[in-house]
C-alpha cells in the first residue's frame, strides 16, 4: 500500500499537468508530436498532463527543454535563495573564531 499524496502536493501536480497541457497547445503541438520530441509514448504525455505522480522527472525536464523553459527547473530550489537553509547555516556560525593551537590542523 502506498502513502496517499498530501492534498497540496496533489493540487500542485494537477496544476503543473494543466500548465504543461496549455503550453503544448499554445505551441500547436499534439500529444503525439510532444511524445516524439521527448522520446516517450503518448500515454506518458497524457499521464504527465493529468498530474500523475508516477511520471518520471526526466520527462518534465525534457518538456521544459522543448518549451524553452528549462531554466525554471534549474531555479526551483536555488540554494542561494533558500531562506530557511541559510538561516539554519547562520545559526551554526561560531560567535568567535580562535587561532588553532600548534600541532592541530590549520587552514
């Protein structure tokens, strides 16, 4: 038995699928044409556009590449913009830095 998707995750996948479908149609591509460009089947395109959670990430990346939007995938979790991660790192920064004692590893 698999764990059910949290509702916000399911909604995000549904919206992503609908957006992919709209992007494809705006470019006047059929599902078959997109499938050929991605190197996959029409059924995979249908699953992706319906928000199926089991669709391989590579097909999303390939679709974004075909649509000229691959940079958006590369910016999804940009660590330079990860506010929570940066705050957690800053909490671990020492308040004082001392010179290492002789014989201990030094930079």
